[in-house]
C-alpha cells in the first residue's frame, strides 16, 4: 500500500526535525510547523496524546527536538462505526484475508439459531452503498445462551461455539467464509455447568499421529473452579482433549478469564487475576494448553479495578511474539504494558486513556506488526451519564514516549449507553461480559461493540482514516466512508 500525501509530508517533516533530510527533498521545515498540522481540522472525537493523558500537541518537542520520529508519528485519524442490523451480546468478531468482517449475533439466525453476521468487502468500501451484511451461520444448532465466534488467524477458518448451559457445548467450522459448515461436534464430555468461554489458535505442532490440522486450538472456560478449565484440539476443532486446569497447581486465580490468544511461536496466553488473588497476571502455555505458568504484570503501582468485570485483563501478541497487556487499574483507568521475553519481564506501565475520561471498562487488545497495538474499551467523560466506544492505537509501543492516537467511534450525541451509570463497571445491554477486537491483514483494527440505545445492535468500531498496524513502515489506511446511526 502506498502512503498518502499526508503521510509522505509528515515523514519529510520528521526527517528534518531529526537533522537528516530526505535526499530527494532537502527543503527546510517551515518555521512553527507542527506534525499535527494536517490538511484539515482534527475531529473533536480524535485525540493525540502520550501516557498519563498528556496532550501530544503540547509535548512533542523535548530538549529542543521532536520525539515523534520513525514509526512513532501522527496520521490524520477519524473514527466511525458500522451496525450489523441485529442485536448482539458479548460481541465476538473476526476478519478474513478477503476483507469480510464477522460478528456473532445471539438468536437472530435461521430457525432461531445464533447468527454469524458477515459484512462483506469492508476494506474496499468507497461509499455506504457498498455496505452489506447477511447471516451466513449454520441453521441447525438452536440458539445458545453464549455464542462465540473465532476466525483462525493462520487459516481463515471460521469457528463457532454454542454453549447451552448444562446441556452441552458444540462447535461448527467453515472454510469458505460461511458458505458451508462442518458439525456440530461436541466439545468435551462429561459436561458440567460452564460459562465465559474463549478460544484461540497458534502454529503449535500437532501432538497426534493422524488427523492433524494446520494449527492447534485451545479453549478455556469457567466451570466454577479456582482457575479456568482448558481443552485442546489438534484436528481443527473436531475432537478435544479432556478439560484440565488452565493455571499452575495450587493457583487460586478464579474461573473467569480474558480472551485467550495464540502467538506465532506456538505459545498461548490468557489474562487473569494473580494466583494469590492479588494483581493481574498473564498465563502462558508453551505446550498447546496442557501446562500453564504465571507471569505477574506490573500492577503494584496501577492497582486493579474494583468492578464486577475486574478479571478482564486482556492480552495480545504481535507478529514477532511480543506480548501486550491492557487492564483496568484503580480509579477505573486503562493501563498498558508489553513484554519482549514471553511475559518474564514487563515494561513500565502506562495509563493510556486520553484527556477527559473519568471512567473506563471492558478492556480488549489486539496487535499487528511488532509494536503496533490496538486498545479497545468503553468510557465516560460525565460520570456515567453516557458511555462511548474508544479505540486507541500505538504505531510504536516500544518508543521512549509512544504516541497514542485515540478515537471515539461514535459521536457525542450518539452514545452507546445512556441509561446505566455504571456501564463500564457492570453488565449493560449488549456488552454482556466482554467485547472483542481484531486487526485485519491490512492493519485496520475492528472493535466489536453494542449500541444499547438503538436496541443492543452490534456495531464494528474502526478508523475511517488512520495508521495501519501492519508492515515495516507505518502507512495510512485506505479511507472508508463514514458510517454511524444510518447503519444500525
């Protein structure tokens, strides 16, 4: 993808600030030129800031030089959202190489099944007449109280879980964008009361002699134990190993867990409170989900959120196996840290909310190329009177002072919740227990949310314009038309 004119302009500006002019263009930077002087006005719902809610426009010069160099540079950014036209609950999302974006929709499929809503050609839309969504889910599984969608990052396989409380849990898979489905197959037996499932894949090598799939799947679930129970599939979700503890022996972390994630090196990670009941930890498996080790996060100075969904520590891995974590600290603010050694040590944590937020909740995180991170959550600026969807990106999380670009995906007069003061700290409408986020192959993040005032309609929040989170050099995303209420 070629960089936009705006991007090229900024690269030249930053090279001159660093004292290294581009050989093809040795013009001096105009006096007083700021990297935030775009060719148009910055939207009121876009924020450029550093950690601790420091406005970047007031701090990008330090010791007489710009700290915004290399990939740590601003791009013009604007947020938007696209509705799926159906309700959602605990929205899980995925995006395929073809640019189709998916969301699970509770109870709206054929014959009352869970719908798998496919919104086609999302990365190539030029106007809203191109926007179209339809249900491609299998019609033969009755609606479950907890559907879950996952798209295999390595094979594009769609994986659909249906959890029917005490009666069983099934999985269906599709290798052709929902055109046909295999299954259902049962997950594990005997079956106990379960909740809060999560699944991921990684290239961990198959550990059985026949019927191996390209990737290994691990799912973890709460079953009322002191730690989540986890199970593994080496054949693409057809058969599963017996459920075993997803934590070290003697761990008392609690059953609920954040989304599990697979890394390119075959590791799996998930987030949970610490084994001793304090702080947060990343839990790592290097053997396909059979054994787990605890890796405490630097929460001593951040504290932990005193909320209903406090256990929702979110973890992600980038293309070079760095681990990234997002959690809610004391005062219900989002904090972020990264690890370059599989969770053994962590960076100094950063409070990553933009100026003005006084409450956040439902953290979720995804990553693209090394150091490119997308952070999703909901937040309030007026003490809970209204709640909005926030999406932040860092294009160089490893920089000494990373630039954070944050967008509200909805307009201030179009909140995602306006009737529940503690929405970020408790269940509220379509948000349920959690939300979800993925980064597409073009580097665009897609944040799964719910629009509660509209009737708990599922929405994809994203950047209509902004920086890509994939490729070696940061470039601008292809612009998308603005969505909003008209898509609900």
